[in-house]
C-alpha cells in the first residue's frame, strides 16, 4: 500500500449547487399555480403524487431490500381512512393527513408479521394483505362495495381554491417526505440502511439493527403512500375500492423506480418524471401503454437493473444530492494485487447511494 | 354441511394443481414466479381460442397447449429467470411481475374484457354429477380435477426420486455449483424443471377455464391462490401442496357460509393464520416457507 | 503428451488474484501432490481445472483439447472429476442417489454403485441413508465414490483428510492407494506433507498464487518443501517479486 491515504469527502461541489437548485425549484413550483391552467395544476399535482410513490417504494425496495407488490394496500387505506374521518365530521383537509398517520400506525403491526418473510414471500404476502384489505373495505356499508363513495365534504370549497390547495398540499407533502428520506439516509440510520442494502447478513453481524431499520422504512413507506392515496382521493373526490386497491399502483411504483434507478435517491424522482411524461404522451393509448410499461420494467430489470440514474452515476461518478460519504482512493492504492486498475475500479470504491 | 366439505376438498385439488408448479419452481430455482397466474390464464385463453375458432375440444387442445407451455417454460428460464437471478434475489420478482403485466394486458388487447369459459366446449361434463350416499352430488369435472392433481403430484414425486433427470433437478436445487462439478448440466436441469412447472400451469389453466370463468386479469387471483395453498401446505412434501389446497378451499367454503362476501376473505384469513402460527412456533428464521424436500420426509 | 497441461493460468476472485500465472503438466498415471499454506491458491487452482472458476487468462489443456470457457459439467464429460473441499454432498439425498448423480455426465466405464461400495465397504450398510446423516469418513468415501462414478481420467482431490480422525484418514488413503495402483491419474491437495509426499510421485508447492517448487516426490527433500511452503525458498525458485 502506498503512502497516499484515501480522501473522505462529504458531498461534492455539484451536490452543493444541486442543493441550491432544489430550493429554487421548490420555490418556483410553489408559485407556479399563478401561471398554470387548471388542467396543468391537476397534472402537476399528479406528478407530485408519483414522486411520493416512487420515493416511498424505493425507500422500501431500494434501501430496505424489501420488494413488495402489495403497496397498493396503503394507497387504498390512505383514501379509505380519509373518507371515514371526513364522514365522522373531521375537516376533509385535516382528514387527509390524519388518515396517513393512521395508515402508518396500522403498518406497524403488519410489519411485525410481514418482515419475517423473505424476498418473494414478502412480496406476494403483501399482495395477499392488499387483497384481503380490499375485500374488508368493501364490507364497509359506507363504501357500498365496489360502488364506492365520494369525499363529499370537500365539495364545500370552490373548485379553484380546492385545486390550488391540493396542489400545495401535494407539493409540501412531497418535499417533506423527500426531506425525511434524505435526512434518514444522511444520518446514522443511512449508514445502517446502506450496510443492509449491500449485505444484510454482514450488517447484522457487525451489530446493525437490521429489523428495526427495515421496520422504520416499512412504516415510512406506508405513511408516505398513505399520504399519496389520500391526496389522490382529494384530487378525484370519488373512492372506488377497485381503483385504489389495484395492483396497478404498485406496477407504477416499480416502473418508476426500476427505470429511474433502484436504490438511488435521485433515481426515483427521475423515474417519476419519466413516468409522468410517458403517461402524458401515451396514457391515451390504453392497453398498449400498460403493455409498454410492463415490457419496459421487464427490459430494465434484465438489461439495466441499476436504472438510468444508477447507470449514469456509475459511468460518470455523478452525485447531486449527497446522502453519504465518498472515499476517493489514490490511483495506486488498489494496485497491490498486481493488476492495473481500470478507471472504473477507482470510481466504484466510492460509496454508492 | 358434509356436502360442502366434500366440495371443498375437491376444489382443493384444483388449488393443489395450480400451486404445485409455483412451489416446484421455487424449490428448484428459488424464484417465485409472479407471472404464474397469468401464464395459467394464458393457457386457458389458448384453449378457448382453439375451441371457439378451430373447434378443437379443450381436452384435445391440451395436446397442443401443454407442449407449448413446456417450450414457454424452457424459454422463460433460459432468457428471463436465469439472467435476472444472477442479479440477486430481488430482481426475478420484478422481472416476473413485469412479465405478468405484459401477459395480462396483451390478453386484454387480444380478447377484450369479456369473461370466458371453456365449459361450453366440454359438453355435459361441466354440469354432470354423481350422487354419493347422503345425497351428496359431486361434479364429475371436480372429481377429474382432483384425480389429476393426485396423479400429477404422485408422478412428479416419482420423477424426482426415481429418474436420473429428476435427481439432477434435485441436485441443482440443493447446490447448483456442486451439481455442475459432478457432471449435471444445471442450466438444462433448470430449463426442464421450468418446462415441467409450466406444463402443470397449463393444466391448471385448462381446469380453471372448465370449472369457472376467466378474464385477462384473472391471473393475479390465481397467483394468490397458488401461493396461499403452497405456503399453507408448507415445507413438507409435494403432498403438502394437496393438503394446502384443501385447507384453502375449506376455509373459503367456511368463509362463504359466514358471509356472502366471505369466500375469498376466508381463504386469505386462513393463509395468514397458518403463516402466523408457522412463524411464531417454529422459531427458525424460515428461509423459504415454500421449500419442500422432494425426498422422503425424514 | 501430457494428460493435463496448465499454461500461465490466472484466476481472479473479484479484484484478488488467487492464481497468478501457473504452469505445469501431468502425465497419465501420475499422482501429483499440491501443497502450500492456506490461501496459497491450491483450491482455486483445482476448481479452475474442474471449471468451477473460469480463468481470467491462460489455458487449461486436457487430453489434447482446450478447456477454456468450458463449463464444469462438460469437463466431467471430458473426464475430469473433482472431490471438492468439504465434500459438498447433496445432504437431502441418499448415498446411492449421490453416487448415481456421478453418472449424470454419462461417460462410459466400469464404475458402478456396487463397485464403489466394494471399494469403500464401510458405505455398504449406509446405501439408503441420507448423506446428511453420515459420519465424516462415510461422507468422504461417498464424495470420492461420486467422483469415480463419472469414470474420470483425472481425479482432483481437495483436502480429503480435512476434519477426519487419523484412523479414518488412513482408511481413505488405503482406498486411494488402490486407485493409484490401478492407474488413475490424480492431483491431490493435502495439508499433511509426509502423507502428500509418500502417496505421490510428483509434488508442487504453491505460495501466494504461484508455484515456488516443483519436483519429484522421491528426490525432493522434506526440508526443501517446508522452506518453499513458508516462502523461504522463493529466491531459489526465482521470478517471484517481493
């Protein structure tokens, strides 16, 4: 080993610039409704919800190593509890967030049980939970089975106020949830999360609280997806269990995260953006659009499992929002084995988050 | 009541049929194929197409569809599962889920949203029944399905324990590297296993179409049934799948008796209860609830 | 021509080079002992010959054919069988089933379950027992028998005495002696230097992925081998940079 020691950096110049950029983007988004048409405001609200969904599924799968195909359960419950709370007389806007808190609370006992399952068993076990919850919600007389009901109390607000209010709520929720996730990944939990992602058994053996950390991500994801479900209800007013408990939501989440880059903070956001654009362009083509989504997810998982962002990051060493440390090895440090390291070897020794 | 129990047990045969391919594939390749149900529905649609368009009765159509399913299975393993399994345990879940979405929507694109059934093409078999003592009526089709399940499970067991290919598959499932070192072509063993699994899926799809209706999105439900039956049956032997199927069917029957909407709920609840008991009594980490040892239970 | 010829073979585990340019050959009927400290690359070398690891560069030739890129199961068909370190039996399967698996490659020859049981009489009563329930010695015999069932021209034995009591090791080696005298070509990795030298006619000592000593088992002195083993010999062997 040569004398040159590794340099440890936290963030890069690019990531500091990106930090400012993010603040400016959020500000611009906050004032945007002034300049946007009603339809555009609705679409932007949908985009924020997609970002939430992608980021939350990514938190679970990309960071917690828990692939679930039943996350629609929390989306549906977010909407359902909001209906229930509003029906009980709570202000509909307050209901949206109270509902998400309840979803988070409900996810806790579920996690006690489901986190003992592994990989495919967890994935499909969550689907069973979603199917069962859907059936149970159908039994609620208020919901009237698949007929569904509406968040009528929201109708007391006039349409344009309602639209902008929901837009801001969605923007604020997205920002807050991303900030929470970012904080988690950057803090001491982040180190645990990355350790688990890279090697669960090794992480456990050095004392990382694997189950506790996974549970935290599970509950966070449930809460976030609950927020998304409640917001979706607020934009569409009507609640039909079939639409909300549809596995399609999870399919969207998987698509966004796979394409954007699983296990990268930025990748999920990029994936949501791409999904939003694709939906805007091709959503009208109906079933071919869905076939395209499935096929794209399939192809990405086979050929580009790190997704777009993951691949770019690997190729160019890009990092905008720094969630961890990076270790730069001096060029000769890895030369002890006698082989000449390719540039790729030097950059791969950086922390990947 | 005893009538319903008999019907429940017979229905369990169908669940065992659809579950055995899923758990077989899991035990050999450690992959849960999320496109399992969709592939069964694909087989049902293929038979429906043969029957309605070309007037080939479903039982004859199986002669075309089952070899096709075997080919699909081999190709699936070769081009999809093997590739994605190299990327870790999570990737195959995503790959097969993507595949399920593609299959479901292609079927929808081709056949529309209408529910279909193979019942019109099998003549009186769809409603014929025998009267058993105690004025219990059992459908001939239900009995055929049950017997098929038993024969299939038994045949699979014999194949795995008594033939060289079966041993190769078991060796590959236990330790693919060492299997290669003793001369087993692990790739081929996996492809054969996937082909066999898909043949069972094709059969299950046929019976799904004969005993009930199906539509392009029916795959998800079938997948859940298969998974639940396989997990309830547990880590015993292939026969555990049969027990799992029967328990699932009886729970559904019981659920339907309690509440008109209770059929599916009963099944899901039974699954969760069994899972709960299993997780908290065994104490072990439970790597692979689905795994079964294909040899004699020791 | 050599039965097996290894030329400048390099095998990597990720960034780590476990075998760094190894060249040697073995003739039909010879017994080669491969010695060296833990981590010297012996097991990796054997596994690379058997096809469990693919070489980063270099060449493995066998019986006139180039084995580069050939998967392990095809090498079994060519006549190479490995008894892996730690036996690696299929524990869910019976002794007989394990042995029958050795025939998966389908090479013709006269090894059969009965012949293996005659060679290792202690296995006879255990024929239908699960491999996971066997004693260490019985497991080792099954593992060797499983390799023999493929009727190999070259048998690779990786630490067959590991974890066995001396008495059992004696018995295993007595059986091996029979194989050797019947003309089977063998490469064996063995920690016990005396045993390695007594059973073999050629010896190779590895250190940090390279061959530091190669010679005739009868002519090379125990002292020389020991020195090579601990790296005190490498100057003499030449070409090994510090």
